[in-house]
């Protein structure tokens, strides 16, 4: 079931990126450009989250496998490609996790401040605990709760 949801979200992401690359007229006719979601990642991405800010900018967050661990990437659509804004890792200061879990949610307010909710794990083996985590980016400073 988890992989089915991931596949559906990747399909939705592909459709969104394709729509962003095309122009849709009021009559719903479109000029399409083929854009693949794999153009902006080096390895398989997991559980993408796409949101639109109040100003109409598109943001993307996803988990990317990296050396046996997952990094959390946050990107912004510049009109023709995705710019990487932030890469969070389990070693990011004050994040307090050993590895990311499978779920994340992204929000952007009218001041372009990013809010992120994500699952995370702390510890290993018999001391492994999981939980929900929350991060907020105010300017260039992340706060995690």
C-alpha cells in the first residue's frame, strides 16, 4: 500500500511539472512540453509534497536516498526548473533524529517562511523510537520542535 501511494504521488508530481511547463488557455487547450520528474534528482525520490505559496510560487519537498540514509530536499520552481533551497540531513543542527521517516508535509506562508512536518526516528535497535517532528524556517534559520 505504501508503494502504491508513493507511485500515485509521483504521478501527480509528474502531471504538475508537466502542467507548469505547458500553457493552458481558457478553452482548456494546452501546449505541452515533456518534463520528467527524474530531471531534478540523482536517486529515487520518496513521498514528494508539492505546495503553492500565497504568492503563487511552487515548492517541492521530498526524501532522497543518500548513502544508505535519507536527505530531505526542499526546492522552488523558478519558471523553468527546480532550484534547491535546502537540504536537511539527520545531522542538521537541532533536528534531533537519526533518520527521516516516510511522511512529510510542507507549508509556505505569505512571507515565504517554510513550515515542515515530518516523521523521524531516533536511536537504533532496541532503543529506536519514532515520532512526529516540526520545523520552521524563518529567513535562513531553522527551528525544530
